[in-house]
DNA sequence: CTGAATCCACGGCGATACTG
DNA sequence: CAGTATCGCCGTGGATTCAG
C-alpha cells in the first residue's frame, strides 16, 4: 500500500498534529512550554508529536544553548504549504458536521 | 474537545474510508462484492466501514429484495461534497510526499 | 525547561466461523 | 450474495518517572 494519500492521513490523523500545526500557524515561532500551554491536555505526547513533525520536515526545531536551554518550534515552508488543504478540510467540517450529526441521530433513532 | 475538524479527521483517517469513497466516486453505484473486489485487502472490515459511512450520511445503502438479495452503495450529496477537500489533500500528498521522504531520510541519517 | 524512557490499558484491525 | 459475531494481537494514547 503506502500510497501518498494514506501516509498523509496517517500523519495528520494523529491526535495532536492538527492542534500543534494550528498553534504554530496562529502564533508563529513558539517555545516548547508555550506550545504545551496552548494545547490543552497534550501532556508529554507533545514531544513525540513534534519529533514526528520535525522528522517529516514540517516543523523546524531551534535550540538556543542558554541556561536553561531554550527550544523554539516553527513551521517550515513545507509545513506552511500543508495549511491550505488542511484549512479546506476544516472549512468542510465546520460547514457540514451538523449534517453528519443529524444523519447519525436519524440512523440511531431508526436502529437502536 | 470534539471540535468538528478532529471528528472529521477521525472519520477519514480510518484505514478504509478513503479507498471506499474513492471507489464510489470513480465508479458510481456499486454492489458490496464489487466494492470488495476493487479495494484490495479490505476483508470483512468493509462492512463496518460502510455502516459508519452510512450512519454519517455520506453513503446511501439500497437493498433490492431479489434472490439472492442485492445491495448497492453510492455517495450521497453530502458525501460528494466531501470529495473536494479530500482531493486537495490528495493533491498535496502527491506533490509533496517526496519532500517528506527526503526530510525523513536526512533526519534518520543524522540520528540513528 | 526540555525531553527521553517506560509501563499500562484500551481500541482498532485482521482473521475466522457462522447466518439469512 | 451480504452480512453478523467473536477473538487474539498489536499499536496507540496517556500517565509517570527519570535525565540533561
């Protein structure tokens, strides 16, 4: 398998990837702790999320060797280019998820 | 949480949803066995995938009470409206996943 | 402050066997 | 032909703990 679409969905389907990218899009460059504060409930999974995004070239990691150490994250150009298709998905969700909910309620009403 | 975007990603992030929708988009109305033949390796999970899509109002199920029984599936207008944002995602994947692969290779080369 | 490593529980996936 | 029911496994998410 491993078609490009499937792999992309595996990436952005990750529970925290969407929120992380959205935070970096809204606020630009952010420190680790700033990201953690903006994404409620992310706990320590944020580290792995950022590693994956960094590995995929979507997020850039900058270490400032001060004391204590400071680490910033920001979207790469490749990461920014992903915003547009994701935004389309978000628009569809906000426009149509109410219909999905209605369909679900109707389906569940008929069955059990 | 349960923001619309997250729920949509949970739906289309499902392993077989993308391929199922793509098959129904390409070929229109299809029988269960035709779908199963077009989606390699789907096994019996196709049933659950179709149930979920039907429940969400994205796919319509039509039963023809013949002998043996015949069941057809097709995209609803709501399901068809989802094609456009998904297509954007697919286009991004085909255009940029090679860059992601390159970034991964570079990352893995530097680390271990 | 940042992040690595580990443990655990849950849910999804795939396979198998059986029904109308 | 078109499902339904069930089961073991594995991966993932979450929390906790330890380290630079």
